[in-house]
């Protein structure tokens, strides 16, 4: 082996070792910077909890998550979520967000789940009205009113309203049909008035919606008084009108007949 070959081998080894050193140094420094800059600690669920649960420390844990994967509105501290009421079902490992929590209010847990400016109204149902028991808290329904006005008629009186509870359960942890006797709906005061009027004039039927269905439905105005249908037989008879009839004669003497309804009165007229 000549000197030239040995020189090339030595230079190759030196450059190879130097390249490996530079690559290793760059990877180590870049990894540390990315780890420090792109991760953050957030609150995640340690276990699955149903809607209406009051969160405790045992339900949550802190997890480091890449900053780019942190959803908007995420809870960053355990104390910020402790004692809050869950308004939707939460799953294990899910990043906890503020929009899924509600402040605990006085009274029942259900009252904390009601949207501000809304009210909870309960109606009695049977297996047919309750969609054969397939209704669950969180579902959305249309309310149909069946009533009699001459013949049987139907009106859609409410559309796309939320179910807060069925019977005395406000959680949807069971996804199987259950026959219920009462359904609690979330309504505005105006909608509550319409529901009471509809319940008073006939029966109610709930129509279950697909959760992704936001189609607009024409709502009947049941506060408007129905127009009465007047038949020909029910029309009042016209009042009789007095008529005066003059009948001339060849002698220029005439007669005047005064008709009052169906009666006739003759009056002679002298020239």
C-alpha cells in the first residue's frame, strides 16, 4: 500500500468521525429545544365519567402533550376543574376543556346543566311518545301536537329542542332502550308557554332527530286563534225590506202595494 492510499484512508476516517460528531451534537441540541418549546402539561381524564358528575382529583391527571395538539380552551391546572359539573360524557385520556364543564350551582345537579336563559320543563310520556324508550339525555327532538278541530290535525310546535333528562336520570351512560314516564326538555320561556298550550289542546308526540341534523322546520303559531268556518246553512237570513209597488190603471187611478216581508198591504191612491 503506497503513501497516497494511506493518506486517503486517514482523511476518510477523520471526516467520517467529524461528521458523526456534528450530527450527534445537532440532534441532541435540537431535541432538547423542541422538547422544551413544544410540550405543555394539561389536565386529562384518568377515567370515564358520565354527564352530571362533579369532578374530583381522582377523575383527572396531568399529562404532557405537544403544544400543537392542545385543543383551544384546555384546562391546564387540576384546581381549575375540581368541583365543576360535567355537562357531557367524558372518556379516559381525553383532554379536558372548559366548554365541557359547568359551575356547580345551588340545588340539584340538573339545574347546573341548564343553559343560561333557558328552563327545564317536564312532560309525561308513554312508550309511544317516548320513541319506544330510545330517548337519552342530550338527544334532540321535534314536538308534534295532535288535536281535533273538526277533524284530526297535527302541528309541529317545537323543533330541535334538547332533552335534559329522562325520568330522574340526567346521564346517558346507558345506551339501551329504557321505558320512561317523563321527559325533561330544555326550553325558553316562550317555548314553555307554547308547549303548555299544545298539551292542553291535544296530545304530544316526540320525534327523535339525528344529532347532525340542523334542518329548519316550519313551526305552527298555536297562539293565533283559528278561523271559524261558516257554512251556508249557518249564515243569518237577510232582514226583510219594505218595498213599495205602484200599479197604474187606465182611469189613472192606481194602487200601491206595500210589501213587508211576506205580507202585502194594498193602498188606494186618488188622482
